[in-house]
C-alpha cells in the first residue's frame, strides 16, 4: 500500500483505470469503517480500478476527536490487509479551509476517482459544510459516477453493542477486549501492540 501524506495526485500505476475511493476519518477501522472500505475495494475489483482511501491526520494536540484506538502503524496495517492500494492522508490543516466543491474536485482530480464511498455521517469541506447528499449533487456536476453511502447501522451479530458484558469490559477498562469487540477483530492481539 502506498501512503501519500499530502492532498496531491496519487502516483497511480495505471492512471487511466482510475480509483474507487473510501472516504472518512477512519479513526479505529471498526466494522462500520470496514464496510465502507470493503465497498470501495469490491467496486474497484469489479471495475478494473485501484482501491484507494482518503482520510486525514489531526494535529498532535487536537480537540476535535477522542483518543485513538489504533497506532498509525496498526491502522496502516489493517487498511492494507483490507486490500487498499493507495492511502491518501493529508494533514487536516491542509484541507480544513477547502469548500465542499474544492474538496470534491480535488478528490476526483487527484485520485482520478471513478467511484466514491462514504458512511452516512461523512462530512467534508470547511466547517463540515458537506454531507453525503451534497456529495451526490457535486458528483453529478462533475459528470457523475457511482457513489455509495453506507448506512450507519449495519447488521451486527446477536449480542453486539447492547450486550451488558461488553459494556462492562469498557467500563472496567479492559481495553484489549474492548478493542477486539468494537473493532470487530477476532483477537485484538492480531494487530494491536502492547
């Protein structure tokens, strides 16, 4: 997986084939995030495109989001294991002032996007002015192509997030078990370093 740390054109091996881009913050790569990423990977595979992911890095001192569940290295390893070939991750400061229109044009141009995938709570552009509905409108203005919005609520196995035992794990701060559960991993030790 190639990691590109600025909002710039992806160094695609075959630019004419374009990409399918999963977009989001992807802080923990939980099962909802993986559904978005898998949709882009599957579309890319079915349409002879490269699977890509767009996210961003927050400043070291940040007040926007909570504590990270995964280290950067673990996050990269997990995303790569899902089949993503290009990982575009500019600093938040580089993109925070973009209008929704500038953001979408940048993704379409720099990623040579042929399909975009996001979750239903995805926001983009200055002051989070864009949402999936606006994204759909902006895609139509640039010629239109597939756009997928994954629902926030996915089918989960019996006893998922409402299971009191799992909530107890978090309350008791058994972080390894909580990470395994909330990230949907078989065993948190698979990727999480101590």
